[in-house]
C-alpha cells in the first residue's frame, strides 16, 4: 500500500460521522484483541514445547530480582 493510500484512508476516517468512527474503533479493537489472543496462544505453545512453565518463569524472575 502506498503512502498516498494510507493518507487517503486516514482522510476518509476523519470524515466519518462520530457514530461510524466509534464503530470503526470498536471493530479495530476487536481485531487487535483477537490478534493478541492468537499470539499469546502461540507463545504459550512455544513455551510448553521448550518445557517452560509458570514455575520456571517465577524461578527466573526471583533469581533476577534476588540474585540467585
């Protein structure tokens, strides 16, 4: 997508009525939440595959905070 296209989209968004902008904000927030959930699930799966569980994370944090 070109820079001109991005500015055109932003211009169109600014011209939307308040109600439509609110809907757009809600839809974008829903998409962001769904993407975050997918990424978090992937990260949890990768951690499980590497044998990293919450206890291992807690031990590492404790070690860093308290020097061992």
